[in-house]
C-alpha cells in the first residue's frame, strides 16, 4: 500500500495526493512486488536496502548512496500480545521522503497529528521528528515495564509460575530494546556530525537532546534488566532457603520418630524380652520412649538444629 502526502510552508495542512510530486512524503506499508518495482524505477532507490527495510530482523543502520539517505531504525510495538521492535526504513532523496514498513506506521501518523506546522518539504525535520517519536514510544513502553517489574519485586514472596514467565518475557523485551537502542544511538550521533543529512544550527540542540534522551532510555533498559536479574536471584535464594527449612524439618521429624520406632520394634520381636510378664510393661516401654524422645529433643534444641 502506498499513500502520498504533501504539505508546504504556503499550504501547511497535510493533504493526501494521488501522484508522486517533488516535496511529497510517500508512505509505504506492506508493499507488493509491483509497488517495490515502481518505487525503485521512479525514485531510483536501491532495491537491496528496500528489501532490508522489510526484514523484521534487520538491525538499525544508516547509509548514503548516490545522494540518497537511508536510515533503518527499529520502533517498539505490540506483536502477538508481546512488546517487540519493528524496523522502519526512512529514505530521503533530493525531492522526496519515503518511509517503508511492513507494519502500519502509527508512529509517523502520531507525530504528524501533534504537529500541525509540519511540512513534507523539510526533510531533516522529518528525520529528527521520526527519531524523537520513536524514543518517546520506547520511554512509554519502558515506564510500563519498569512499573510491572517494581510490582513483582514487592510481591516476591508470592510469585507464581506465570509471574516468572512474565519476567522472562519482559527480559526478552528489554534485551530487544537494548539491541535496537545501541545502534540507534550511533545513528543519532552520526547524524549530529552532519555526515549524512544537512544539520542546521537550529537543529543541533534537537539532535544533542535526542542523543542524551536515547542514552537515558538505554540506561533505563539496562536498569530494568538488572532488576529482573535481582528478582530472579532473590526468588531463587528464597526458594532454596525454604527448601532447606523443609528438608531440615523433615530430617528432624524423621530422627524424632526413628528412636521410638526402634524401641517399639525391639519389644515387638517374638523372643523372650525383659518385662514381658509384667502387667506394667506397656507403661514402662512408653516411659522409655518418652524419656528418649525428650532427651533427643533437648539435644536438637540445645544445638539449634531447628
């Protein structure tokens, strides 16, 4: 699917147009082979990079070939009820802006709605706003993830299997975020140097803020991973400690029951035994069992084996 939009300084309202014009923004979502051929032929786009931008596992990178700027950046989104990152390809030619993605580009639609003064003719501004909106979405998802992790930390004594699976899922999400953010930070720093696109004086502060925000987002992701690791280790320690207590209790209970069992087994043998003819034999035996158990219990308590 290809949608074409255009807005200018004289006509700031973003309008959908039918044909590709200079200064227009071409939004490509889940393109067919015919649409890919049309883009390559009309805009002289590298078909290999275009295919890379549609690869769900493609890592962020930036290139410039024959005067055309290519930037692949991953943005967070919901996929199969899980948070994951998806690649977005931004192409800047001399006259056009092209965005390519296999998933609907809600990010670009969101920031365009929030900025009525946006013009598709301002290509540098488009790139910076796209990166800014992506980092904003990372922060939004991270705040939710960190909040959930904090809640699990408070409930560590009552964690269930599904809570552990939830933490594992969140750990995978944070690892995905870090894998996407590290190269994205490098991209932003390269853009700051003005090597790939023209950075105007008014945009320098914006790019520097983006670099700072991206590094803070990266640190938040790493802190989230550390929290999950601490929860997992603490939970494992608690389980081990609880298991040791149970094993210690069962061992002591077994010892406490072993002595009476031995005594009763001895007097239960079918051979001549002391006191077998005494009418008080039962009470004597129970007394021996009680005294032996009390002595054993005293030793256990004295040595603090509980």
